[in-house]
C-alpha cells in the first residue's frame, strides 16, 4: 500500500490552494475513493479495492441498510421459525460466474428453483403456434447476436430499431396476435414491462446481454435456475463485514470536481475530500445529486429518460406445506389476472412449510388497496389456481419498491429513442466520477451478475486512472 500519510498531505495541499478557508475547513474526511451506494455493485467495487489493498475508500449509502435492490424478508411459521425470502432480486443462473464465485467465497449456499410438477399457464400453444414462437425467438436471437457487446448502439440498425417498440416490430414482421401475446407474457416476467412499453432495440440488447431469450425465460439452466438459501441480501451483508469501518449510512447530495481532487458532500453536512468517486445506483437516481461541473447534456438526457417499473410489488406467502405438489402442480403459474401476473415455488430444500413468490399486478386498483386487502385479493386468486388450501396461509409479506426510500422501483426497462442516442455515455466517466450498477453491465445487464461485474469494472477503471495519473 502507498504511504497514506504522505498522499493525504499532498491531497490536502491541492485542496488548500483551490478552496476558500471556510470550505477547506469543512472537510472532515480524507480518502482516495468514495463509493456511493452499498448495493451489490457498490460493494463489489469496494471488495475489489479492498482485495487490492492499495487505495483507501469510503462507502456512503443513503438507505439504512446494505443490499440495494436485494432485501431479505422473513416469513414465520406456526412454531415461530423464520423462512427467508427475497423481496427483491432473487435468482441466479449457471452462467452467472461472478455471482457463483462470490457465493462460494462468502460460504453461502444455493438451491435449485423447485419446479417438479405441472406449471399453470394459458393453453399450451398448438403445434402451428409453437412453431411460430420458435421462429420469433430465433429471429430475436439472430438480430441480438449481431449487436456489439460493449457498444450495441454502434449497430447499423440501432437507431431504426430504437424508434419502435418491441410490439411494433413484431406486428410489422407479421407475427400472429397469439404469438405476440405469448411473447409479451414472457417478456413481462423478466423485464416487468409489456412489449408495448419497451424499445425493440432495448429488448435486443437485453437478449444479447444474456446470450439468448431462452436464457432469460428458462428456470432449468436459465436465469431463474437457483436461489440463495440465506437470501440474496446476504451477499451484501457479508461483504459489509469486510469493509465495515469504511461504510457510513448517509446520503450524498453533491459532488464538486476540482480535477486534482473532489469534494463529496453528505446530507448530514459532512464533506469528504477524495480523488475519485464511483456511483453505484440506478441511472434515474443520479438526478437527485448536484454535480459540478454539471453532467453532460447526453448524460442528463439518459438519466431523465431512464424508466423504472411502476409495478414493483413482490409478495411471499407461507403455507403449512407445499400443498400444490400433492396435486401434481409445480406452484409456477403464468396466468395474469387482476391480482398478480405470475407465481413461483420458492420453498427451501428440506423445508416442511411451503412458500410461494407472487409478482403482484401493479395496477392502480391493486396499489390502492391496503396490505391486508391486497393479501386477501391475492389469496382469493391463488385459490382459483391451486384450490381452497391457498386460503389457509400462515404468513404473508410484501415489498413495494415504489415506496422504498432512495429508490425508484426495482426494474428499469427502457422506452424508445434512449439507448441508441445516449447509451454511449452510460459508462463514460465524468471527470473524476465513474459509474456502475447493473444497468451499466455488458453481460447480464439487469441481473445481480451484471451488478457485480459492473462494480468490478468501475473499481478497475478507478485503480487504473489513479495508477496512471497519481498526484501523490
């Protein structure tokens, strides 16, 4: 590690020559790097910096917890035993290499998504419709495969594809309404948005990022293959233990870049002097921060046009046993109704009790209900799918991401004319400020895997920049 006392003295000297005395005297912390956000991406960046053991850093988190868009929730059975469920990001797939490495290093455990039995969905497509769906998926995969992985906006047809929604492309390609509807149901499960609401180009990018649309859709060997026994937030909780002294729960309100140093001001009034800053958050949340110099026009346009999902309510329900299995059912359903769009069995291996994950309909009607009313509406609909035993729930918990402090939903799909026009500044540093978060990932964007690799990438960029232009 470098000589910290010498380096901080020189950093202070730079600041002292540029700042007026009251502002300089307001500095209460000095470090090399500030990380803003203690979700998976920010803590992955912190882990890499900690492992490198070359630069000092601080992590600031606006919420009162770590984990970002992962959060462990507990369901209690009749004996008072807790059953951990995921109120946010939940699944990992076999190709999520960074996640699996991290889980192993932190000594956490995974289990396969339960899927024994029949899944409930609209009538299985007849052979002609299934063949059409195969053609549709093949075309999507083929078009996505031609996008440059690092810079999809450089594709020849990027702007053309970004001007239309995914629905418009499918209609112009003359796929049947039935095939389009089937694909729409599928897309809603992994993007939390209808194909009428997302850019066709963004859908292609999402497919390219995952490898294929089947990877996004599938449970077995796909993105929904496994869960973390201790809960996904446990990754952040364990990472926090490694960097606890460097983590403060306080919101960053402004960043002032003076080229050779940077000032980060917190909601509490604390001012931190550093060299580099890493923002690890949803792009839309950056609008809450004052930057000086101001972000570029393109970066501001990207932030202003970055959507967040309006549904974002996820529920979990505990039963005495996974009774649906007795009927030969898997607990998985894709039958959108007034209460929810889909369900999954999330029962832990060897658990006597049974648990279901429910993706709640984000309609204004459902959001207007109280938690108790929403629970009753969901249980009523579940009883129509799985029988009257669904009404005998032991416990219920939900997570409404639209009501989460310092958060704007959980998913963040893109509408038309955003990615092709402004995507090039997604990862571009702004002076001493760098950006990560799952939305900036090249591979598995939108997933925990993308969050982790994006954090590693940003930390590497900052380390390289400091090594190349070290002022100390």
